[in-house]
C-alpha cells in the first residue's frame, strides 16, 4: 500500500431492505468493525432494486437471506447483474451469500408451492423447497486458510440445496445444513463463501470474517492481516458448542 494513504475497502451490500433475515445486516457491521480496529476504512455501498453497481470496484460483496416473497421480488433485478457479478467472482472478489442469497447464486430455487425462482447459475447447485422447515442452531466444522474451527449459527429454511461439482463450506456437526441429508453445509468457490447460517454468521465467527477481509486485503495490497483479540467471541462460541455437541 502506498505510504500516507488511508486504506479503504469497498463493501457492497446487496438488497439490504429485502435480504436481511435474522440480523444478516450484522455481517456488514462485524466486517466493518474488524476493519476499523485495524485502521482500515470501509465504504458501504447499498444496492437496491434498480441501482447500478460496479462489482469490479468492490472488495467484498454481501447477499443476505430472505423469505420466498422477498427473493421473488429481487431475483429479476439480480439476474440483470448476473454477468457482471460472475466476472467479479471469477476475478476473485470475495463474496458472502447467506441462505436466500446463497440459493440464488445457484441454478434455481423451486419453492414448496412449485414456483421456480431462477438463480444466476454462477454456482453448480440447485435448491428444492421441502415440506418441513429446517430450523435451529447449527455447528459446522470448517477449514479456511489452513485454520480448522467449528463455527456456529442459526438456520431457518425450507430449501434443500444440492451441490454439483462444488466444495461445501464444511461438515455439519449439529443441525441440518444444506439439505438435512448429506451432512454438508454451505458451498465454496474461489473467494465465495455460501452458507445457511444466519445468526449472524460473521459476528459469531470472527475467523470467517477475517478470512474474507484477508482475501480482500491480499488482493488489493498484498499485505497480511493483523490479528485481533477474539477471546470474548471464542468463549461465546464454546458455550454454544457445549450446548450443541455436549462437553
Ligand atoms: N426462502 C428461502 C427458504 O425458505 C430462504 C430463507 C432464508 O433466507 N432464511 O429456503
């Protein structure tokens, strides 16, 4: 990074009014705070239906979750941005997509009532709505950047997601994950992380936040990330893991 210049990351928050279930907005807050604690400034760009966006200028793109109704309201607008988003993803821009946002990066989401909400087809996955909702706290064993940790979060979805040739984010230790059958949770592709975990995910799991920030910082300035004290977050994590997995 050139001397004397304040580092600044551009965060793109997609459809903040429509995709914000179970505190998903907290992901943006956690990402921002962990940047500020390291003296990295952030500019948050909110993108709503009809807004234009230059994904290539972004250092982090976030898509939260939404109800079926909210997903059908924004899906067509997102489809118009599909080519540009795919180009950014292929170029390595870090992306976090939660639940409804995750489903729409895939081929389609077929709701329980049989409506098909077309996805962008960027990721090799599809989602079918199921009779029962998959709800509750989740623990997932994840390996990111050479570090293995069990992350926690909360899921509430009808969709059952099946991955094609794509790595999952991790292995379900408690809860349902992608579909309640194959023991997998979320998906990974390049610098994209997809997950069913609300909670929100990033404040509860600082190691995932730092992975996403580190990807952005490495792409932009090729510098490593300073560690922070995560003892409070990790003690909350261990309380939840004990509750879900036993002592
Ligand atoms: N509407 C989708 C489903 O029920 C996504 C829900 C969510 O984002 N929590 O599967």
